[in-house]
């Protein structure tokens, strides 16, 4: 259809251009003919011979000019046709391009709608997943507190180990000065001290890392809590708006029902007492019914949109649902609830498994730190490692300790005598404990890193949820705009009903006035009929008493005055109640016309002053 219309427009434009060129050429020829005729008339007055020759020349010129014009037109017509064809082809090409672009845009719109639906579904899933994450965050915070307490205990034990190492160093110095004790033990003790120093350095580094990670975890927890609170507030606000809109929609429906009932009552009253104004009232009623139908459609659209919106399962929302009208759930809602239950069960199972593993780790750590209970993680392997380490140490690396002053020797000897001796087994136990502590710290670091990664992923999910909440807020704003439109329509209906009532009150007052006027007219009619009956009685008495007959005017003019003859007596009859004199009839018709000429009924032709009412049946 688009191509046919465009081609028709092009053909019409081409025909217009051709007609315009043809008419312009005609007008140009006429102007030239007039000029030549004027010049020829001036020359004819001078001489007749020259006029003949000039006329011949002019005719020749005209012929030549017409031939040249025809040739030019023949040359110009193909050019114009080609230009018009080019224009038409360009126009058709543009039309085809626009159609293709429209198809592409429609396909893009469909793809965008599909993507939007997918995003909405993903948002619902993420909301369901966010609830168990809160429980995991709380559990992780408790675990972090427990780890802090354990780190404090480890630091206290490290201080105790430092004190013991100092005591061992003092004893070693005393043994060197005395010359007692083997060199191998001294070398082993030095190596153990170096190992202890390395262990303390690594422990300090690990503690610093743990503190940094704890700070990061605290910041992450705060951010997560803030974002979750914001999400909850936005969701509560959205559902409060939803409940308000439902209440308002119910109120509008009740008001619409009351309006319908009032309109039906007015219609029944109008049917009982019809007037000339019923047409306008019916037109207004039809308009109101159309507006009510539009309101119903908008209300149903709002209900459908609000049912599609997801709901939180908070206790406040449950109470609202139980207090309100329970709607029938669809298959989609049932499937979504099943999916949520399955995901929640899986999350509970995973959390229980994590709790069990954490309890086991905590028991192992307590066993390591206590020292009384044996460690559960392969003690034979650790013993073999320590034996290897001690066996690898060669006696060739031993070196003699430097000489000390006498004062230092005395002090060292006194301290050595006072302090008790430490056995090799205790040193090996201390080394094992420190190695186990280092490994535990490494495992804790790995767990903390994994927890930090999980928190970062949760933060990204929370940001995505935040954007989705903003989108939902825009949707709720659209719903609020629709609700405002419904309120405006309801106000308009109320105003129309108020005008309808005013109009009805005005019509009722006019009816009362008309009734009063009719009563007055009836009273006048009764008085007139009584007067007529009295006059008829007098006339009957006159005719019955004298027995004369009135002579007409023609008989008077025809001859001399004739004596009155006695007329035949007619039987006396009762007066006709419908009988009226012409004068009384005319006055009554005027009164009726005045009484019925109200502002509403002036256009009616049945109450004109020139015709009488058929019900009166006047007789003359």
C-alpha cells in the first residue's frame, strides 16, 4: 500500500508540472501576439502597402517561432521524464530503506524485551540467594571473633616461648664458659634458635596479615550490611506503595459502584417522569459509562502488573497477605516457590557441612595449644622429619665460642646454677608445636583469602541487586502515575455526578412550577365552565319564558320589519361540560401556551399558541 500511494503522488505531481508548462507557453504566445498586433496597427495607419508586407513577415515569424518552440519542447520532454523517473526511483528507494529499518528496529525491540525478562528472572533468583547469604555472613563474623581470640592466645604463648628461649640462651652461655656440654648440642641449640627467630618473624607477618584481613572483613561486613538494609528499606517501601495502591484501587471500585447505582436510580426516575432534557441526560450517562469502562480496564492492568511483581517473605509482609484478600496463585508462582525451597535446603546443607568442618578444625587447634592431648594429624611423620633434620646437621660446622670477661663468666655461672636444666625432648616438643602453629596459620590465611574472595563476589551481586531495585522503583513510579490518573478520572466522574444532581434539582423545581401553573389553569377552567353553565341556564330561561326567535340581518335588510314569530319549543337538555365560548377558548389557549413555555419546552412544537389542545373539544 505504501508503494502504490507514493507512485500515485509522483504521477499527480508530474501531470501538474506538464500542465503548468503547457499553460505558461500558451500565455507567452498570447503576450507576443498582442505586442505584434499593437505594432502592426500603428504601422497600418501610416501606409496600407507596408502593412500587408509586415503582416506576411509577422506570420512567417510566428510560424518559425512556433516551430522552434515545438522543437524545444520535444527536446525538453525526455529530459523532464528522465528527471521525474530519477525522482521516483529515489523516493521508492527511500521507502524501501525505511521499511527495512523498521523491521530491524522491531527485531531489536523484541530482543531487548527478551533480555529484560531474563534480567527480571535473574533478579528474582538473586533475591532468593541473598537471604541465605545473610546467615552465612553472621556465621563468618562469629568465626572471625573466635579466630581473634585464638590469635591472642597464640601471642601469649609466643611470649612465653620467648622467655624460655632467653633462659636457654643464658644456660648455653654458661655451659660454654664452663666447658661442660657437647658441641653438637650447642650447634643444635643455635640452629633451633635461628628456626625460632624465623618462626617468630613469620608469625608476626602472619599476625599483621590477619589484622589487615580482619579490617578488610569488617569493612566488607559494614558495606554488606548497609547495602542489605538499603535493599530491605527499598523493598518495604515498594510493598507499602503496592498495598496503598491496592487500597486506593478498591476505594475507586467502590466509588464506581456507588456512581453506577446512583446513575441507575436517576435513569429509573427519568423513565417515570420523561422530559425534553432526557436526551442530554442519556448522553451524559453514556459518557460516564465509557469512563467507568476505561477505569475498569486500567484497574485490571494495575492488578495484573502488581501480581507479576515479586514479594518478600518477611513477617510483616506475611501478616499483610493474611489480613488482605488471598489471591489464587498461578503455576509460575508455585514453581518459583518450589525452586526457592530447594535452594534454601541446599544452602542449609552446605552451611551445616561448613559448621562441622569448622568445629573439627577448632578441636584440632585446641588440642595443639593445650599440649596435654596428643595431636590428631600424623605425629609419626613429624617425629621422622625432626630426626632427619637433626641427623643432617654435621659436627664439622661447630666453632669455638669467643672468650668472655671474668665478670660475665661469674654472672653466667651464677645464673646457670640458679636456673634448671632443659632436656632435649622438651626442645623437640617446642619445635613441633611451633611448626604446627605455622601450618595452622597458613591454613587460616588460605581460609581468610577464600572468605575475602567470597565477600567480593557477594558485593558485586549486591550492586547488581541495587540496580535492579532502582529499576523496580521506576516501575513503581509508573504505577503511581497510573494511580494518579485513576484519581483524576474519579474526580471528573464525581464532578459530572454533581452537575447531574444540580441539573436534576433544577428540573424538579421546574416541574413543581409547571404543576402549580397547571393547577391554576385547571381552577380557571373550572370557573369558566361554571360561568358558561350559568350563562346557558340564563339563555334557556329567556327562550323558555318568551318563546321568541331572533331575526337574521339578511331578513332585516330585505324588507320591512317582520313581527317576531313564536318558535317551536325544544326539549330542555343538560348543559354540555365540554361546551365553551370562542372567547373563553382563546383565553384558555393563551394561558396554556404561557404555562407550557418553560426554558426546557420552548422548542417543542406541540405547545404553540396557534393550535388548540385536542383534549378540550370546544364547541361553538
